C-alpha cells in the first residue's frame, strides 16, 4: 500500500533519478472505494522508460500491475521477464515492469479483448461516420487478434522449449541502458517533443482516431475496475497518457457529484 504523495516526493527529491519526472507520472489518490492509482507514461522500448518503470516498481509495489498489452500477450512477456539480466533482454518496459513486481496480479488492459470488440462493433453499427471506416478498422482488428494469438502461442513455445520467440517489433534508439541517466532522459524528452510536433502538424486518419478513442475508453474502464481491488500502477504509452488521465479524472468527478 502506498500514497500518491509518496510517489511525488520520490520523483521530486533532489537526488531523484532524472528519468523519473512528473511529466511522465500521474497520480490518483486513494478514495473510500478505490485504491491509489499511478499512471506511468513510457516511450516503448526506450531505455529511460525501462529504467523509470523498474525504479518506480522497485519502490512502490501495487496490488495490480496494469500494462498496455492485450491479455493474450501477458504470458509471453512473463516469459521475457524470467531473465537472468536486469532489465530483461526482451520485452522493453513491459517485461521490466513484470520483473520488478514480486507479488500481485499482472493484467493486460489493451485491445484486443472482448470489451473492446463489443464496443468497436457497437460503434461501427450505430455511427454513420464510423461506418465509413469499417473496412480498415476491421482489418486492423484482424491483425491485432492474429498477433495476440501468436504471442500466446509464443509463450507456450518459450515455456516448453529452449526457444524464446521475439514476437514484437523492437524500436532502436541512439541511447542505451549503458548511457548516463541524464543522456537517456534528455533523449527521451527530445523524442517525445518531436513526436508531439509531428502529430500536431498532421491530421490523424479517422480510422486511427476511432480505434484509439475506443481503446482508451476500454482501458480507462478496466483501470477503474482494478482500483476496486487495491492500489494499481498502470504502464501506458505517452501518446495515451493525457487521454487516459482526462477520462479517469472525469469519471472521478462524476462519481463525486
């Protein structure tokens, strides 16, 4: 059990790791019915993000670790986490997070899952604008389902043979875990700034906007349910961090009215 204030004090300490910043960590205090929630924003596979989740989870252990992964992918990332190296060689910040949690549940909250599929089909059937992008959205759904199933089969292979398949696209960066923390943090900030500038200068394809909106709604709903069982640390991509925070704070405000 821990409080948001404890997390923020650790982040703002004069000797804190520079990869731990308030820009990447959002806290939701404990309430009568809900546990403490900490959202941790990451740049997938970035060394600074790997270090951030590992550092935070080494100090603050939740009842539930929620990850931006499909539920079917969790067993494979558990296999990645069972590594002699710290952080693990495979799986980026997600397997590093699992490796850092000694107890508690590990839950995948991202699509595809049954709630997401139901909400996606309901939206496509009842929204004229959404119906116009049905084909690319369903094509994306098919690819994501196939990949999730492949990850689940990969976990079986990893558990029963000496082989550990890499079934995700690793993202390389110009920094590594061997570089000083300051350099890692600076590179991550620059990467995020460049990504935000690019996203702000182009129009998001309507099918992408639709999929992301439903994914974020389903993830926020799942996080709220998990908080009923205790403290939660949730690791998500930086591109979803603000949207999830808005949804969750809006939900809390509605519940208190």
